[in-house]
């Protein structure tokens, strides 16, 4: 199989109907895999919340969907903002059934160029945000009788390439 899969569009049959009416939060939901996860969940009838740094991207994504989408512009590395978003989503939807940690990225260049701050920032966006997301979600998932946690990572963890700090994270 070659090329990228076709994007999921509202109303497309996907065969993933087990998420109907589930309450799911996705970080990094306006681009790439995160956006496709949001679209898939919405197409199957889930109640979805997503966050990303760009308010304009969130507005465009919400406008492209036939179902409501709860969004908030935030940087997942800002202390307490992500935890507040999890609580707001759970309050708005009356609980939480799942979370998907999809926000990620890298700061700095090649190994010889990356400084300690680049390493720390890359670790924080890839690992720190996922840990805080799960920790904030656990009480809501337990209250709902269980739930699902998905942490998206990169092939760079298995087959690293520049920048090395991204592969490590």
C-alpha cells in the first residue's frame, strides 16, 4: 500500500461505531494524526474535545465538522492549563471516557546544536504533557467506570533521526 490514507470526513462510514456517545479528549487535534483521530471520533458519534496552540486552526476544524466540537487554544506545556481543560471537558460532557495524547514535537537542532533547554522543552511536550493528561483524566475515567488512554508516539523512538532529543522523548 502506498501513499497516505484518505482523510476521514463527517458522515464517512469507518466501522468504528464502539465510540458512539463516548466522551473523548484529544490533544494536538488540528493537524496530522491528531486531526484525523478527531474526525474519526466525530464521524462515529463521539463527543469530542480537542486543544491546540492555534485558535484559528481550532475554529477552522470545528467549522468543518457537522457535529459540535469543544475546543480550547492552549499550549499543553503550560502548567495547569491542560489539567483545567480536562476538568472543563469532563464538566461540559458529564464525564470522560477516553483521552488521546497526540500533541508532540521538537525544539532545537542536531545533537551538537541542541542545548539543555531544547532537551527539556522537547521532553515536556512529548512526555510531560502525556503524563499530566493521564493523571488529570484518571479520576474522571474511574468515575465513568473505566476508560481508555492512548498515547501516540513516533517511529523516531525506535528509529531515531535528527533531532536526537525528539527520538529520546
